[in-house]
C-alpha cells in the first residue's frame, strides 16, 4: 500500500467539507476555491472541483450568481445556502467526533 494513495483518498474524503468551509467565510468563484485549497496543500484540479460544486448545488447546499469581470468573461460566484450552513454545522460536529475517536484510538494504542 502506497502512502501517497492513502493520503489522496483521505483528501478526497474531506474535500466537500473543505469547500463548504471555504464558502462559509465568503462567496467565491472556482479559481478562488482552488487557490485556497492549494495554499493548504489540498491540490485540486478544475475537473475535480466543478462536479463537486454541481453536486453541492443540486443538493441545495450551494447557490451561485454571475458577476461581470473587468478581466474577461463573467464569473460564477458560489455561496452557501441556509441549508448548506446547517449541513456544515453538522459536518463540523461530525469532524470533531471523528478526530476525537482517532485520538482515543491513538492514545490507547500508545499505552499498549
């Protein structure tokens, strides 16, 4: 088993959570989201991001609007819906529970 493959799977598992977290701060367009993910070494390509954004929109967790740009074509800005904010709160709780469970396992195995 290769470490890089496992790390990639872990990243994929939390990618939607990261996208929702980014959008909880402010509306953003796809390039902004990709750049913020890259800053924390969560490398994502557009071919991965756009289907996720579409799925989140179809699940009514995101909405979008078009804004004119001075530097090219209009940009699609994504925003959390109220349902998305509620969903993110639940994900925050689930994440905290998961992290705590992993820490408990690590703590128990360190004592063995």
